[in-house]
């Protein structure tokens, strides 16, 4: 299979856009509401198409088209072990549909097209597709990402057809390990393909290597050594999460760790200048013919300069590799839509592209396709109809209410229509919301927020949050608990006359000791070096209750609210234990976080809110 910079194809489009263009008259009625003119197709005076420019000014001049879902390898990081269900042939883009979309995108400013898969070179008409793409005026570069199995045999004809650049996937230089990773034989065919590409003058020949801890990270130096005599650009790719590839952050080797290992052997390795939209950080050992690069999607994203769009084999447009929102251009094409209507839908999708993708741990919990299909069956698929209206799976893509389906697509108004008898209402959304490593929610194309737990993986299993990338800060948290006592027990507690001794002193020590044992008591909490812990008590004679307040401080990468809550809880349990000989009618209640500071989001509970309102305020 190809690599992550390859758009290995998507799964079937289960949400068809029916009646995308219900009437020409409706399109004419709403066309004046669109912020980009229909005449743009013929207007080449503008510097770059508004349809392919997002709300952050990123111009998308690079299109990746997946030609097939099929592949003659079974790479572990790409395809689930049990395989995937292929899309019926009739639901895949035909050759003419691929060329129609390519022509439209090139007409709007795309100057580079990369053909991906699956494995693109197993498509029978790949040579014809490249030859036809070569005829498109304005298209400067045609590239292919391939697993290399068929490359040596096809390369002379590919070059004659007009192929400019080649990326070849290779994850190990050890034949047996290669076969283990890809679950097939073929190592020598891939090496033959690399040599053939060099022989035919391709420079550089890019070699993509997904680095996985415990599998091939020990071959980093061997891969770098390949660049000494050959004009190769070996690109080390951080292991990325996709459905079915059993991603685990422990398997990921970061760019910085890889670079450090290389520098231990070649201390004089130099970083080279790259283009603004290049994804790879490029380095070279002085005197070597080739160079090495790092694709740092996980540890250091390059979203700010992203100029890429992807069309999958079943015709869905993905504006981000890690996003799970898609727009079916296939269904729009087959509905008989005009170029103008296609561009309105493309422009709406591009206009809603987020500022950056989620952090690696949010990505790992998001529902996205397996690599071979770029994700599994999406139960929350969203599509844009020809009026630019964002439709959910049970929606009718054509609304009868004309005044609410005229979005100003580039300015941010995409209207959400549910399948309801009520008049649909427009929904304003913002486009600069992004996810962080430990977010508890995922925001999709329409800014719908789906709550997620930070301590579970994509399969719902418990997992510990990685805080290694965070900067240590001074953090503080306070929590409280209340113990309701009978009048007799309260009096003995207050007067220090309990048989078991000084209950408050014992509870204070118990709370402090418990705070230091939080990570041992609560499995997924991180062990923290506490700078200070205090446990104090307030005795309320009117209500016969003891109010416990615990405060913890640390200098670390994660907060101490769990330590404070543990301290307050155990102190309350200790008071119960010390007083139960007098009465078992004791209630421990109102355990809560009062405040936390020093992290990404501070929290302060309002002191005058009722219990119910306090609960809501904390959300």
C-alpha cells in the first residue's frame, strides 16, 4: 500500500444525495445569494479561485485523487487484519468522472495532481488517465504514490504518458520484516522499482517509510544510508491513527526522536530550505546525493500551510485527511449538476475547513476510515447539497424554503436542516474551533460537538492520557466535602471527646496521605510530585456538619483536582470512621471541585449557586 501522504481510498458513500438539483429555477432564485459569482469559471483574471480558498486564506492548489480501493499488499498500518468491504464498482468514479473533476479543479487553480489508491498502478486505465491529465492546461505536475510492486514494469510507459513525480512505499530494508509488515511478498520488486526510477532520471525518487516502535525504528540509519549514493528522498512518517490499524501512541516514534537518533550517527546533518506548502521537514548529510524528510502530522502539524484536497475512489471530497466529514461529488455529478453547481458545493466544503486537525489523541478517538479506505462506516456522515445546505443522514437534501437555503458560503453560514415538518432554521457556526490533545469533544464540519471521554480509546477501552508534550506549569486545585452528623456525634467531635481520639487531626493526616496515593487508587491518574497539601475543617454548629476543604499544589504537566478530591473524600471517610461508634446516621455529601488553576482551562465554582446550578455551571 501507499503511505499516509497517499489518499488511499474511501469506503462506500452510504448517504446518497438525491435530487441534488431539483429545479433550474430554484438555482436561479438562490444564485444571487452566493458570495462567489457564476462567471468565475470563465474569469481567469483573479489570482486564485475563491472556491478553493478557505476562511484562513489557504489556497488549495494540490489535489489527490484515489483511483481504486484495491491493493496487492495488506500493510498493517493501512488495512485491518480482517480486510475491508470494497465499494461496488458502480459506486466508484468512472474514468470520465475522474477527468471531469480533474478538469474542473485545474480550471480553478489546481496545478498538481497526485494519483493514489489503494494501489493506483493496478487500475487498468491508469496510463490513459495520466495521458488525459497531461492535456489539461495549467496542470504542472502529475505524481503517483505507489507500493512499487508493478513500478519497474510500468515505469517506461508511465513516463511516456506524462508522469512527473514518484513516491514509493517501503517500510523495511529487511525482506522478512517487509513481508511481515505488508503481509505479502514483493520486497525485491519494490527495490527494483526504486532503482528503475533512479535509472530513468526521476530526481528525487521519494521513498515513504512509516516508522513504528518495536517494528522498524531500528532501521532509521540504514534508510538514511540509502541516500548516500542515490538521489532518494527518504521520508519518515509518524505513525498515524486510522480505524483498524490498532494505533497506540506508544508505537509512534516522534520526529524529534528520529532526528536525535540520526544526529547521534551524523552530527553534521543539515536542515534544508523547503517551500511554504511542503509537508516534510527536509535534512541532508553533507556529501550525500539524497536527503531525508520527516512527515510530522502527529507531533508538529503543518495545517497552517495545507494546500491539499482529496477525492476518494467513491467520489467523496475530503478537505482534511483526519476529518470525517465528506461531500459526495460523485452523486452531484450523476444528478446532472452543472460545473457552477459543483463549484458551489466544493466551495462550501473548502470554506468550512478547520484551522487545524485535532491532536493525536482526539484523532485516535474519532471515527474515521481505515487507511485503505480512509476510515470505516461513518454513522454521522454529512453532505452538502447543491444549495450549499448541510444535510444529515435523515434529511431531504432539497428544502422547500428558499429563503433559508441561500448561504453565504465563504463567510461562514452553512445551514443545518433536519428531517422535520417544521421550518428549518439557519445555524451560525464558527470555523476556528480546534481540538486539543485532551479535549472532551470533537467538532465536525457543521461544528456539531460530540462529547468524548479522554480516558478511552477508539474501541472504548481505558487508556491513559499522554501529557508528555505539555509544558509544566504551576497548578493548584481545591475540593470540598461535607459530613452531616447527629447532634451527639458533632458535639463529641467538636469537643475532641471521641473514644477513638482526635478525629480532625487523624482526618487531616488521612487526607494528606490519600492525596499522595491518588494515582495508586485511581488507575488512570498520573503520579504527581505534590508541592503542598492542606486539609482544613469548618464546623457548623447550626447544622451539625463538618465541611472539609483540601487544597493541592504541584508544578507539573497535568492538574491536581483528583488529588484534592481524593484528599477531601478520604478525610470525610475518616471522620465517619472516627464517629461511627456514636451513631451510624452520618451522611457524607457534596463532594465537589471548588477551583482549579494553571492548566488550559481554569475553573472556579460560584459560591452562591445552588447545588443543581453548580452542577450545570461546571459543565
